[in-house]
């Protein structure tokens, strides 16, 4: 198959749309959606996505290189795989999104906002993932959704995991350490992310991977992403993994919601992700309401004083010991 990234940016289909290599069949399903099926039966299925945010190009390039290695027969595939480039229109425009942040629209939330490019894409991706998992009987289901962050971070590489009724499999968390993640953040409530959708709907082990800083196509220092790329290749081929980090673990202890124009976030624009604040610190206020740190130490994730009213201006984290 020709260059999948190029085809996706051109909104074109490969010719032919399917084929067979030494170890697997591949099939192009739609713009930015491709599936791989090993010729020998396997007991694991993986959704591998990137480019939900169109300006986060490094994971898209990483994924593209991985696909080239697969197609050249360098990796002996041990998983059934669904590859997704999440938001082709935003990738073309080199923007986070065209009309709406698609990673707030999953689990049917696309029905709650006026229809646009992203609502259609979220609905289509939900259907693709549903068909993919329905087509197999694998015991093990994973979803890795790769991003890069806008702001700097105390931990440049970290994972955000959706709320889940059952504990996470330690093998899965170990792999995230092998991929170079330095911190893991566990959500406690449902959200509109792609990973929450796959976790809640298909009981997949799902993680949103933040792999570094967002830059345009061609300007990425891909060496920064080497460990994640190696861990992915090893995962797909069932080979030895890179040495694991032992990521710090945090749970989401609270959210700062901007309800109105009166909301003031007491953090500079340059505040790093995971910046710690001691008990009693005034984080934000809105009229009579004051948001103060309730635990000995809380760290902020994704602080954003400029969000529209009704949206989240930051998550507060507490370390799990
Ligand atoms: Zn992102």
C-alpha cells in the first residue's frame, strides 16, 4: 500500500484497497482507517489511534513509520489491529480541530452539539471501532490513543486513563512504563474522550498517551519518541520490551470548572502540567466561590484560564501511594 498518511491527507483511497503480506492481511476501510489481521489466529485486538488533534503531528509520523515497518515485513504481527488517524480535516489544516474538539464528543456526546465535521467523524469512528471488536473474539482488547501536549510539563510523557470499574491490568500499566511514560493519571468519572468510549463500551484497556510537545509536520524531533516507537513495535511483534520506567501514579481529585465570565484562575499561562500546590492555596475563584487545595499537595493538569464558560479550566491531581 502507498503512504497511508499521504493518502489520508489527500482524502484518497489506496489502489488496491486490500492486500496480503507474509504474516497478515490489511484492508483500508475509510479515510484514515486501516485494519491488519494476522493470518494465524491471535487472542488480542488493538486499536491504535493518533491525530485526533490535527496539530499533534509527531504521533502521526510515529504511526506512519510503524506502518511502513509492518508493510515491509519487519514486524511479525501478534495482534489484530485497527489503525486510526482521528481527524483528517484538522490534520490537513494543521489545527487542533476544525469546529469542535473531537476528543470531547465520544460516547454519543456528538449528539449534544450542532453537527459539524467533528460530530460526523466521532460518530463514524465509534461505528468503526464497534465493528472491529465485534469481528473478533479476542480475550485481550487494548486501545492506545497517542497525543502531544500544548504546554510544558514536569513529566514530558504521561498517560491519562479513563475511569474504570475494575482495576487496571498491571501488565498494561507496565507496558505504558516501557513506552517511556513518567506519570499515569487515573480519571474517576466518565468523559467524552475516545479512550473512555473504548474502555466503557468494549472493556478495553485504554490510555491516552501524551508523548511530548506539539509541533508541525516535519519539525518533530522524533528521537524524543523513540522509546514509545520501540515499545509499540515490540508490542505488535511480541518481542522483548524496552526497560520500563516506574511511572508515578495520580488520581483526579477535583476539577476547576469555569461557570461564568467571573471565573479567575490564579495560575500563569506558563504553568507547567503537574505543577504542585500546597494545602490551602487559592487556585481559582468565581464570585463567592473559592477553590482551594484540599490535600497536602495537589498538582494541576491541563490548566487553561481561557476556556469557554461551562468547560474545564484544569484538573487537580493527588498522588496514589
Ligand atoms: Zn491531543
